[in-house]
C-alpha cells in the first residue's frame, strides 16, 4: 500500500486585502493531520478517487489562501469526506480530516466566495494553481451527508454536547440544513475569543463613513471660524447697534465705501464750537474737583492709619503681649503637669503621716480604757466579799497587778518631773497620761523620720519656679500688673487656690495642730506669700471688692480646714488640755480672722464644728467614769478607792474645762448642753454630793466656777443664774449651810463669792439674811 508523502506548508505573506482577518496555520514536518487540524482526523492514504479529490482540494485551498486566511480548511474537509459518501466502508474512521477549524469561517465567507474567485489574478499560474485545477469542490448535498455521518459518530461516543445553537447561513443550504441546525454541532460551539475578521466590503464601508464624518467636522470647524472672524471684525470697527454688515461665508475682500458729497451736514458756527468747548471744559473741571476731593480724602486716611499704627506700637506692643501670654500658657501647663505628677506622692506621704498619728492616738486611747477597766475591777473586787474562786482571783490579780504597776510607774515619773519644775498645785488625774514606752517611742520616731525623709524628696527634682509658692504668685502678679483686664477676666483668683492646694498640703504634712509647740498658720511661708500677694493686689487695684481678697480664705477653706477636720475626728483627744488648747488656738485664728468669703468659710466652719461637737460627745460617753463608793471606803484619803475616785473626778473636771475652752467658737446652747447638762449635772454634781463637805469640796466648786465663761453672766440686770446651773447652786447652798453649822467661815465666804460670780444674787442674799452674815453684804454690792 502506497503511503501518502508528508507535506510541508511553507510560510507565505498574505495579501494586503486579507491581512486583517486571516491567519495562516503551518504544519511542521513530522506533524500529523490531527495535530494540524486539531479535530477528528483520518490517517492513511485515501483510495482511488480520493487521491485526486484531495489533491484538487489542497490545490484550491492553497491558491485561495492568499486572498482569504483560512479558506483552505473548508475545502479540505469536504474532500476528505467524499470517499465516505462513495461507500468506501473499508476506510477507518480515524482517517477523517478535522474540519472544525474551518467551519467557523465557512458560514461567514460563503456569500463572498464567488466574488473572491472572480477577483483573483489570472496572469501567472503557479504550480499550486495547476494542482488545484484537478480537484473538484464538493456540492452541498455531499457536505450535508458528511454532517449527518459526523452526527451519528458523535451519538455512538460518550459525549455530552453543549446546548448552543448556531444558524447555518450558507446561501445554498438554508432549506436542506434545518434538521442539522437543530442539533448541537461541535464545529459551531466554539466560542470566539477575538473579533471576527472583517470583509473587504465591510472595511470599505467603514472607511467611507469615517471620511464623511471628517468632512462634516471640517465644514463645521470652517463655519465656526467664519463666525468667530465676524465677531472679531464687529469688535474692531465698533459697529453701532442696529447696523447690519453683510459678511458672507465666501472669502471675498470687503469693498471700501466712498464718501458721498451729496450728504448735507448742519451748519457750524464759532459760537456753537465755543459753547461745546465750554461745556466740555466745565465737565472736565467738575471731574477734576471730584478727583481732588477723593485725593484729599485718601491722604487723610493714610495719615490717620499711620497715626493709629504709631499709637498702637507705642501704647501696647502686640508682639510682647503675645509673647507674654504664650509664656504664661506654657508655664501654667508645665506647672499643672508637675503638680499632677507630684500629687500622688503627696497623697501617699500625707496618708502615711496621718496613719502614724492615728495609730499613736489609738494606742493612748486603748491603754487608758484598759487601765480604767482593770483598775475599776480591782477596786470593785476589794470592796465586795470574796465569793469568786481562788484561781480566778489570783489570775485576775496577776494581770491587774501588772497593769497597775505600769500605771503607777508613769505617775511616779510625772510627779518627779513636776517637783523638778516646781509645780506643786497639780491634782492627780489632770495629767494626759500620753507617755510612750522607750521601745514605742523609738519606733514612732523612726517611722516619722522615714516619712519626713520621703517628704523632702518629693520636690527635690523640681525647679523652684514650680514648687515655690512665692515664685508662682510672682508670675501671676506680673500678669496682674501688665494686663489687669485680662487677669481679672480670666478669674485667676479662682484658679490660684486650686494650683496652690498640692503645695500647701505638702507643707502641712509635718504640721500637727495638736502639739503645743506647733507653728501657727501665720508663721508659715505659704501664708505670708499669699498675704503679700493680696496686699499688692489691694494697692494696685482701685476696686474695694477685688476678687484677690478671697484667695486666702478660699485656700483655708479648701485646704486647711479639711486637714483640721481629719485631726479632730481621728487624732484629737478631748481629755488632753494641751491638744485642746493648741487646737482651739488654730481654729480661732482660722475661723475668726479669715472670714472674708463668708458663705464658703461658713460651710467649712460648720463641717469642722460638727466634728468637734461629735468628738466631745463621744469623749463624755466613753471616757468619763466617776465611781461611787461608801463613805467608809473613801473616808480615808489614802485608800485606793478614795484616790481612784479623786483621779476620776479631776479627769472629768478637766474635760469640763476643755469643753468650755470652745467658748465663742461653738454656740452657747451647744456648750451649755455638753458642759452643764451632760457632764456637770450628770457626773460632777453626783460625785460632789457623795463627798464629805469641807475645803476639798469648796475647792472643786471654785474650779468649776472658774471654768464657766464670764460672757454668760455679763448682764448686770441678771439676778438669777442660767437654768442649767440650778443643781450646782443648790449644792453650793447645801454645802454653805453645813459649813456654817461647823462655823467654817472662810469656806462659807468662798461659796458666797461663787454664787455672786454666777449671778445667783437672790440665793446669796437669802442665805446671808438667813444666817445673819451681814459682813458679806459688801461682796454682793461689789458685783452690782
């Protein structure tokens, strides 16, 4: 069997007429027909008539390929399908040539095939043309039969067709291809990914359309150019409104109008010309005068502006004021940042110091209460019959004995100290008993030293301009002197207390208002700095109600009074005369001398006074205890019962005097309620009634009268004393009667003097008349 020789399609250049839409496929030697056509192919030589038809098909395809890029593929597929129509069943299916690549262009170029063939050149014939003349092109029936066989071949295979339908538009096959078009065709289902090539006729039509559009655009541009020229000419010659100039679109030169001598003008005389000139001159003169007026106005405005600029430069330099305000803004921001950072450390140190003092105060209070409890129990045990068990009595005696030894040891030390100081009038029980043991004292001093050491480190890394109150106030003083309006408009007097609050608290950390040697507020640096700042404000400002006057009172109200309130509530011991005297001194100065801003200070004052009253009530309820023993037990003044009762009475009497120290600071009704009703009538008078009349009782009554404020008895018309002292007056009269019977005249006279002092004149006169003490009438007359 003869084999078909391999063919090599050499590259060729496409003609200019079909270079846009055609692409040539070249098969290299050694490639099969299936690889070149990429579809179902038939391998092997065709038999008989098939060789001639294939040769003719290839010749025609190659000859027409110069005019149309892929036309050769359609002819080639038809030629290879022809042997199958002749009934050559012995040719296997694998010998079919792929026609799918050419079928796409078959439908589009079928209508132009004849035109392209007729327009091909006939001058010179190539070997390919000679080869193509041997092969006949198959007709439509042959191609349709080939499609049917391809469809049957696909039906036998496992193939799922796409539901895509393309109309077969070839002119000679419209009526015969309806059945084939209804079925999916793999040659028609290829999706085009590039624009389909245009035919020569389409390209010519597109070119003609483009030229027409360009021609119309040129004519439009020419028309717009003529319109623009017409407008420019009208502007140049200044044609008046209403005249028409015939400017045609033809580019002909304009004819110059000639002067018409037949036109007549109105007669012109010298008077007319002179009149017109005068009118014109008048108009020019008026215009000139208006220009002169405007010029003079502008000159005046310039002079005024220069004067204003000079005045502004001389009076207030805006640059300097801006620089000052900017520097103040930066300074205040830095100051606030510094204080915000340091306030945490200040609060920690302040809390540590307060906790240390509170711990010490609680130690004293607990120790006093424990000692009172154990000593009272011991004396009670001595007074009653021995009914308790021996073991319990011994155990209680051992514990009580240890406490009593500690108490007696401290009392002995105080007695020795008083003897050395020459104080021989001291009464047992009036001591505060606030001594610490050596170990506790060392521990307290060490803790206090550590806190004060940390206190000094708080502002050691801060410049003095930000931690020294005097330097800070100096900055604001400069502002007040340079720009007083803006200073007062900014309400600096309200801001200064808030800025100084952390610094004042820092200076008050080691300040204890309960110590007798504590420094007064007037001697503190912050107090003097604020005072000087206010005094300068009063000198600089002519306003009598300057807001700076309230700075000191606001600082005291916001900073000092809260700290004093903390001391009163938690640390102050009302039984201590030293603490009470120091506290009264500080409060008197704060609440009386610095009440400029009454509303604010009164609010802080009320809070402080409420805490004072509350603390004194608690002391009366918890710390006052005066036991009552049989007269047989207290008759001997050296007995433990008598000594204990005397100490407790003098302790209560000391609290009575400490309460009345708040005279003029606390209201009279509150003092009379606390001192007279709750303490004198409830505790002291009862203890006096249980005592044996004598010089000691008179001495105690004289001390009570000495503590009473003189302000309560200043009314000269008063013949009777205040109601709260009625029990005390009756006790004095009872004691005077007993002493008169015993003919103790000096103590009787002392009692009469006490009655006169507390304005119980009616009772004193009645007693003198009753006992015929006429020599004491002169005492009453002195007070009247």
